[in-house]
């Protein structure tokens, strides 16, 4: 039991030491500046309070927006390739 506790305390000390140096081994690095900003905004609490249906609506709206942007990119690239623009930019 003592060996297990001492191993856990060594791992905790190592993680604290790595965090001070900016080394994080997880997929989402809590010491990363961008993650700290998103954590500060607390978007998870905002979404959690509105429920799963609201999350799905936001997800599908974002997917539709992404699809629209990709379709617009293809249309612009086709216009450039054919050198034909129906509208002046």
C-alpha cells in the first residue's frame, strides 16, 4: 500500500513539475493558452443549461454553414477556372 501511495505522489509531483515547464501529456492540454481562454468562457455550462436538443441544433447549423462555405469555394474556383464571372466583385 505504501509503495502505491508513494508512486502516486511521485506521479503527482512529476505532473506538477511538467505543468510548470509547460509540458502536458493529455490530448487537450490544460496549460495551453487557447484552452485556458475557452475554459474561462465556460461554453460547456452554456450548452449544458440549454440541453441536448440545443446542442444538436447548433451542431447541424454549423455543419450546414461549413457545407455552404465549401460549396461557395467550389463555385468560385470553377468561375476562376472558366474565367467567367456573372457578378463583379
